[in-house]
C-alpha cells in the first residue's frame, strides 16, 4: 500500500520536473500557457490516465538505472554539486514551502472540517494507527492529492480536457514535490555535516530555515497569494461544488484561510494527524464524488495518491529527524513488499508501455511534439542554470533526456569530458596495458559503457579504438602463452625439477653485549701495544745470531810461517769486486819489470857509492877486467862458509851459493839450518831467494831449461827440491832490520820417504838429465803449449851417492796446490806443487867392481855426468882413478872405462868431470892427485893428461868456459885458479891466479856468449871469509877466437894420435 | 642501537638470448631445446664467485652504510654483477642477481634461499662482503633456459 525506497528515488526525479514547473509557473505567462496546452494534450479518457501513470511509473525505473550509473561517478563531485544546487534550489524550495503552507492551510481546513466528522475518524482510528506509524508524515502528499482530487473532481465537473490538464499538473506538481524532497534530503545531509549529528539540530534548522524563508518571502507571498487565489478560485469552485454536496466544505474553506496564519508553525505531528484525517475525509469524499467516474479511475487515483503521498510523508519524516528513520524504513519495507508486484510488472516492459503511451499520444501528434518541445525547453532552462557548472550535467538525473538530444553546450561538455577520459585511458593503457591488460580492458569497457550512456553516438569510436589495441595485445599474449605452455609441457616431460636444499646465504650471529660495547667504546683512548718482559724471548727462532763458520787448517809442528790456513779471506774476497786482471800476464810482466828496475837501481847505487866500487876494484883479480862482490854481509849469512857454488846452465846470471851452518851463533832462528842463496849476478846487493835446508847440502843443480827449480843432494842421502816460483807467503819469513826475508823450505824432500829406493849414503852428485837434442826439437811439435811444461818438466834428475847408486827421479808438477798438504805425498810442502817420483835405480857398484880391485874395498863413486848429446849415456867418476861409462838401459858401451894414462890401480879420486858444452865428444876430468885428463868418448885412454899443472894439489873444480870451446878453468885446493887455453898452450894453464889472503873455497864459472858484445865470462869465487866475488875475466878468455872450434877439433885429432901412446906422456899441443 | 635492522634489497633479472628463435620456429621446425648446457658454458660457481667478489671489493671497500644511498647502491651492484655475468658466456642462462645490504649493528641475521629447479643445469653462488658498517650478500642464480 505504501511506497518503498525506489519510489522515493523515482519521485525525486519528478521533483525536478515539479521544480521546473514551478519555475514556469512563477515566470508565469507563456510557459503557463504552454503547460496548459500540454494539459490539453491529455484530454484522453480517464482510462488513459492509468496508462499515463504506468508510463510515469516506468520513468522511475529508468531513472533509477540512470542514477545508479551516475552515483558511482558523481559521488566525488556530489558534495560540491549539492552546495551549488542548494543555492539554486533555495528559491524553488521556498516556493515549495509556500505551497506546502498552502496545503497546510487546506489541510487545516479539511481538518477543521473533519473535526465534525470525528466520529467517523474514531471509527477508522484503529486500523489507521498502523498507517500512522508506517506512513508517518504522508499528510502533505495526501493533502496535495486531496487537492488534486478536488481538482479532478472539478475537472470532472467541467470538461474532460480540463480535468486532464489538472491531472497533468498534479503529476508535475507531485514530481516537483519529490524533487524538492530529494533536494531537501541532500541539504539535510550537508547540514548534518555542518551542524553535526545532533538529533535536534535538523529539526531546529529546518524550522529556522523555513521561518527565515517565510520572512523573506513575505512580499512575494502577496503575488503568490494572488496566484493562489486564482487557484483558490478553482478551488472555490470545487468547494462550491463540494458545497453542493455538503455544507461542511464551505466551512472548511473559510476556516482554511483563517488558520493559515495560526498554524504556520504547527508541529509536524499535528500536521500528520491533520493530513491523515484529511486523507480519510477526502477519500470518503472521493468515493462519494467519484462514484460516477468508475471503479478503475478511483483506483488509479488511489494509486496516484499513495505514491506521492508516501513520498511526501517521507519528506516530512526526514525533516522531523532521525528518530523517525527506523519507522520510516519499516514503512518503506512494507511499502516495498506491497509494491513489488505491480512495480515489477510495470518494470518488465517499460518500453512497451512507453510505446503504448506514444501510440496513444499519436492521436494528437502535434500536441505530443509540442509537449516534448515544452519539456525540452524546460530542460534548457535547467541547463542554462547549470551551465556554469561542469558537473551539473553529469549530476543531473535528467541527462537521460540530454543524451537523446543534447543542446550544443552540453555536447561540448561531453566532448571535452570524453576527450579527457580518452586521454586518460590512453595514458593508463600505455602504462598498465602490459602489466594489467585485463584490468585496463575492463576499465575501458566500463568507461565506454558509461560513455555510451552519456552519448551513444560517440561510444563506438572509443570502443573500437580501445578494443582493437587490447584485443590484438591479448591475442598476442595469448598465443605466446600458448606457445610457452606447449613448450613447457614438452620440456617437463624431459626434465626433472626438484627442490634444492636450503642454501644458507648468510648466518650472522648476534654480537653479544660485551663485544658490542668493546666495538663501540673499547677503542677510545686506548692504543694497542706489546710489552715483552724479556726482550730475548720475543721470538724464539732468532734468539741466537747466525753462526759464523770458517774453515781452517793447521799443522803441527808449526815450524814454518804457514802453520795454518783456510778460507779466512773468503769473506773479503766475496765482499770486494775482483777486478778482471790477467794475473799470470801481469805477474810475468811485473817480474820482468822488477828485474830491470832492480838492476838499474843496483847500477845506480854502485855508481853513487864509489867506495863500494873501489873495494870491488881492489878485489878484482889481474885476470879479470872487473869484479863485484855479492852482498853476503847480511845478518843471516854471517859466519857462514860457502860450501859450494853453482851456476845455472840456462840462466847464466843466476848463481846459487850454499852456505854452511854458521860457526858461531849469529842469527838464532836459522843457526841450525843450512842456507842457500840464489843470486843474480847483476844484483849483487842481495840474494834473490833465500832457501833453508835441514841437512848439509853436498851438491845442487838447477832445472835444465829454466832455472826455477833447484835440486840439492844432502849428506843424508836425500834429494830436496825448491820451487822458486812459489808464493813467498807460504814460507816463513823473518823481518830483519829494514826488510823482511823469506826463507823457503824445500818444496819436496825425499827425506824419510821412499826408504826402499832412497839413497843410504851421502850424495855426491845430482844432475839434470835433459832430453836429447832430437827430442828437444820434437817438443816443438808436441801438443804441449806452455813452455813451462815443454821445457821445464820434461827432464829427470839423477842423483848419485857414494855407494854407487844412481837414482833417477821424475819431476812431477801437481796441477793444483794443496795448502793443507797431501796425505799421500808426505815429502811435499803444503802448498807445493813439485814432487819427485822415483823412476829407476842404477847400481853402478857391480859394473865398477873389478877383481883386481877387490882388496881396495868398494868403489866410491864421486861424480856423474850425462852426455849432452845422448842423455842415455853417462860417465861416473870413481875413486880409483878411472871413469866408468854406462847407460841407463844397460846397453853395452864400447869403452867401458876411461882410464888414466898410468896403468894399474891407483887410489885417485876423479873429483870432477865436465863435458865440453860445444858438442865435442870430449870431457875433462880432474883428479885428486892434481892431474887433469882430457878424454874422448870413443877412446878408453885420454887424449891428453896433465899431471903437474897444479903442482900436486887436488883439483877442486874444473869447468869448460861457456863462451870459448878451447878454454877451461880449474881451481885447486891451494886456492888457485888456472885458466887453460888449449889453442894457446896445451902444456899448461895460460894464467894462474892465487886467491889470497882470503882463501878460495868454491868456484863456479858462468858466462854468456850469445849476445854480441855482451858476452862475458865470470868467475864466482867463494872466499873463506864468506864473501862471494864475481870476477869478470878479461876479454881474451871471454871472446872466442875465429874458427876456434875447428882448430880445437884438429887439436883433438892430434891428441887422438898422441893418445895412442899414452905411456909416452902428452905431446905438445898442436900449434898452428 | 635498539631499532630494528634495516636491509635494502635489490634484485636484477636478466634473460640471456637464445629463447626467441625457439619460439619463432616452434610451430614448423623441430624444437630447439637443449637439455644440457655446453660444458664450457655451464654456470660455474667458482668463476662467478670471483667475479662477484671482485665487484664487491671494488665497490664496497670504503663504503659506509647510509639508508638513503643503499637502494641505489644495491641496484647498481646487482646491475653491475648481472652485466658482468652476462658477459661471461653462460649461454641460455637466465641470471637472477639479488643484492642485500644491511647495516652492521650487531644483530643476528640469517638469510637463506631455496630453489625449485633442475639441479643438473641450474646453480647458484653467493658471496658475502662485510666491513665495519655494513654487510652485503650477493646471490646469483643461474637458471638454464632449455
């Protein structure tokens, strides 16, 4: 029976119409006329009215749909819009309120009138109470309806058309009222926001507002009063008409005005009561009145009445306040339940209804079009009002109509909006289409739908554009997804996926509080430092320093200077950069240079010291041009006698003197030892080398090709070797006065070693055995390159002792010196490189043993000489006066013995024998009986024999002159020197020199003839005082005469002849 | 000291080439699946670790934690590592590089990862860099694209 919520909404739309209508009414004139005309359109029968109402009912549905679409969109703007609207609608509302007041008045009148019918009311009261509750404030609408009904009644009374107009008008008014309601509702909400939720507030506000409006409206009311009176005139007519029916109506009319002012501020409750009562009254009236009109009409009116009436009531309820809400809701619910069926039926086919309506209206097309026109004009008015606002159109529920045919301004607006929407859609689409294609699509669709509602003509464009992009995109993505899906399904059959175990990427344990504290604050004002109590233990590994190691050796007893050695210099040599020096070449150069310089210095000194020279002059013999004295005035040579002198055959200026143990102590460290001095006769100021030997040296010799080795035989039967090249550092040296002297110990000694083969008796002679001339020549071609090896070491040493044992030694040079000494070569000096190896031994005793000399005892061998031309042959002088001839290979030689001219055994020692150095196969032999024999190798007997040249004194020394083949020098024991020149005299010496008072102890001859003009012949004479003189013989004996050798040869041949008669004595030397 | 730890995570994802042609011709021609990577192009954790370590050492040696800069830094790091890995010739591999930088404040942190993958072809490696103010975890996952 009562309207629901839907109804309410519907009615709001109608309210707009009402408002417009009111506008029109106010503006009066043409529109009013038009409306009147419109009303005439509805001059259809009263059956049409029902249909029209149905038509009207359709509207709400459409409207509801419409609004649903908008609500979502417009909510954001709603508030603002409403504010605007509120201002605009104040006017309309005012008008409406006036209307309401009028109605009140009417109602009041009716009520007053109804009072008379209290009983009637009482009768209906009980059933109506529920109504009251549910439809609390319907009275307004009821009033209106009542009025309408009155109008209708009046129309009925008049013409049909007129009634129609009224109906139309009534409809419009209803709509307007609904609209007003909605506006009011909105305003109320806003006010609620403004004034808070106070329950009283709304009512007060409303009351206040109405009053206010009324005050303002007072002047206008006059006009309206007029209008009202116009209306009222109709009403009066109706009233009159009703008066015709009953008198109470006139009373009511009369009272209506009267009460108008009285009940201006009546409370709503009363209003309602009035209306209720009025309603009932009017209903009854209606029934009475419209009994003719037929049942359906009555029903329609009722329906009509119910609809707006309920709406009106709701309006009032709202104005009362929230406290009524619950009730109203209930009423609505009931109303809805009641109304659903018809509403639904109507809603199902709204279009049809519309059609029907239009068909019906077709009867008068002009009117219909006019009607529409009128409507649009109304809307135009509305739009004009709303033009200022952008959102008005959107908000306006009438936009449905607008969409159908839009005014240009509205179109523009919509276009702009669409543009904006499209732009935004595009933007959103660009951004999100990839990620959210579906969503965006949905949005697009929604938008397009909305657009379609607003302006269907435009939506297709938007829709197509959007749909195309999204559709293609969707298709692409779908196909891709499909492909991926097939791929994945294929692959998943081939592979196995599994869950890996959980990898711990980071496990950072929480830091405990103390550590945190230390981390944050522990570093402040602190410094890490290490303190060590015992500094030694900082690191155990380096508690001790590096151990310095040095390899040393020592020797006991430490007799020489070199008792210890080792690598003590290594560190130094390591540290210093050794310059690249060709040491051998430098040393050889220095040696030579030193010699030269030394000689020059010596000569200078001699010239500076005339005294020295004088003494030398004094000492020179008459056989000599000049002489010099070797400086034997050295500390270590004091009181020593010279045992023997020897001159090198190769280096003629080198002379060695053997000094005996001193008679009385003079230089303690060397007193027990024998000294050997190697002199250079050009440097008489001092010996070149000083050698020491433990035992008494009986004989000595130099190495044959270079005088760097000195061999000596001792009385103990040992052979010792000095290597003169040795570094002086390995030898003992003694600092004497201003200079230091190095005393060299033997490099090698056979003492105590090789006992099986060594000599057991005193050595008598030691001789170098040079290789033969032929072999010498062959050496040139030998692979040996260094001359040292070629010439120096390719020789043997033959040592002969008294017992007739001839030992042959091989001289071996070690490749490297060993400072530590050799374990195998015990006779070798540490650091020495020369050693002797026993080669062979020749027992001369057997060959010398003769039957006839058995009683003489064992033969003593005294001297040995090797043939210069053939070193395999040697001759040995014996103490029996004959000279034995032997070979090293035990080959038989033709003259086994060289015998003196005297037959028979005689105890004559052959002291010295000497081969001629000029290649002649002759040798001289000096005998202890003073006889001198000249032997030829091929003959047993001597070529010549001089028995009395020394007057019986023994021959101590005999030597061929190295410069003249026919000259030889002889020294006898009586300290005399004889010079023999066979070319000059073969009977005796050509010169005799007595060395006195300083007795001559030893003599040697040296000389050189190779140098042109530099040849000399010097006699080294050792005196008993220890002095050694060098006497340069006069030129007559020094320089060889022309063709001297051939002359000597002839002489010897003669001698051969004379030798055939040995017993006759020597014949006079051949003279040419 | 009591505030909650702050981490910044940056992830970089890359797809190596190799996939497209398979899709192009999938319909007509034979499939181009490769079920196992070429041995030389296998994801080798040791090599990757060296790479990551080098990057971290270069970038973070003197780095200080600051909440404002870390997001960019993580992104930068992950991009750098990813770019480097892409240049190392792991063909048909998808690389996921995750970088986490957190502040060193003494809190305990536990971070773990779990993968659903083909253990024969896929692999991962991570490296942790720490200094006084921050710690950085870089995890690189290599997933083979069959």
